[in-house]
C-alpha cells in the first residue's frame, strides 16, 4: 500500500492587510478538518494569532518579511528581490517539513516565495484575487499556480483564462445572514443610521472631511440620523466632540471587532472599496457610498466601486475630483428619497443571486473549500508517496 497522509494540511499565504487576511479566515472556518500552515508577514501574524486564539485548531504560523519590488529606488528594488529569494528558500523548507497537500495564496508579495516553492515541489496551488483588477503579485503567480480564483467574473488584466475559476470573495457567514434580512422593514425604523468605516485601520479623510460634511447637514436631517463611525485612535475624541457639538447621535470607536453587528442597523454605509469590503456589501445587500482610496495599487478600489455603480448597486464618490458640497448633496438626496435605497438593495440582491448561480448556488467559502477538497483528493490519487 502507498503511504497516505492521515491528516490533510492546508498551507495559506497572505500579505498582512485585512483585505488579504479576512477571506482566508472564512475559508479556515469552512475547513476545520484540516491542519493549517500559515505564511504571512508580521502584520498578518497579529491577525492570525487573534483569530486562532479562540479556536482549537492545529496551526503553525511562519512570518516572512517581504516588501514590494515596485519601489522606484533601485537599491530598495534589489533589496525586495533579495527578501523574496529568502522567502522562497524558507518556503521550500516549510513544504519539505510540513508537507502541505495544497497551497492557497490570498495576495500580497509575501505570497510570491511560497507559491513558487509549491511549483518547484509539485504541490498544487491556487491564487485568489479579491479585486476587479488583478494585483501585480497575483498576475505573476497566476502563470505558475494551478488555478486563479476570481472574486469578479470580469476581472481586468487577466492574461491566461484557461486556469481561472469564478469563486467570489469569501466573507464571514454573518454578512450572508444579514443579506437575508428584510431591508424594507429595517429602513422604516428610526433613526436613519449611517455606518462609516475606512477599512481595517480607519481613514483620516473620513474622520476630518466626511465628519465635517455630516456636521453641516441641515438641522432637520441631523435630528433624524445616527452615525456609527470607525476612526483612528488619535482622532477619536475630535470626531466624537464634533458630533456632540452639532447634536448628532453618534457611536464612535477606533475599531469594531464584529462590524457585521453594525451592518444590521445600517440604512446606508459609507466606506472604502477594498476587496473584502465590497464582498461584505454584496453579501449583506446593504446600500453603500464607496469612496475609493486614491492611491490604491493600479486604482483597484475605483475598479471595485465602479463594478457596483454601473449595475446601479451603489454610489461612487471621488474624493479627489469631487468636492464637499457634492458629497453633501448626495447624502441629502439619498436621505430625502429612501426609495433609492430600496432600489439599490433589490439590485444588489439580484446581482448576488446571479453570481451565486455561477458557483452552483454555493457561498464563496463553500465553493472554494469544495474545490480545494477535490484538488487534494486528486493529488492523493496521482501521488501516493507525497508524504
């Protein structure tokens, strides 16, 4: 008989931002029968340690320091390539000793070394792209990985369509449950609740300019609204005092641990448009104004937001080319015409159902976990002496 692995091992690699990390959490929650090997950077290690600290799962976490080689300075570019080489060597050792059945990359340059190592060791690999335009690291790795899993069916800059699957972006099941709530009933409740957050670390633009816009709304609107806002720690008291001064009901925090709890009460969400955020909007079917981060790589946040706007599933505000009065006008128009929110909610729901059909009516987490299971089973049949 061949030598089979009794325990399946999933190797996950991701850069250290929430946009890369959160989809991997959703996948982990669906694959509890696996052991996990994590490769990330120091920022990502903090995320994973918090996540696994509450779960009784078998996991090993390795950190690699890798910076972007896109830097214009030649010396920094060379140093980054050296870091990737070291990461590759470390990844080869990890694969030799940990013997993963499959490697899944969720983007960011820390994924480069491990995915290349998987290719060298003939370990199957999947690259997951969260955005509407493929990232630079993922574009490179899509040429060596077995499959490229897309969050957007029409992702831009894809060079080879022969190895792609449409997966969607995994989110926590709580967002999917919110999507099943009757939005018509929630919008009839008072006060009119606006949830504002700028990604996992907040946004100074939201704390300053957007807070100022809301505080200068007409009094009849300010009396009817409640603000739930995530802001940076150093701007917390300033934002809180501004709302208090203008007699606006507000709940302000530097971080909402379970932000889906806030989604439940939100009539309108104002947020950035990173991959994880737009996936949460799609799953929860909550109307949103997207404010793309102006300096995002390859302008991917703008592409993510435009995907929603062109389907009448939300609004896009350009903080560079539009002014404060434009934003205030948009908020007033939405507040005075709640039917627009209902239309957007219905459109997102239709879009969500249409995309779900492409996954055989499975959630992104379910579809990806099933696909991984098939790949690992096939790998067992093809290579009995893998371990």
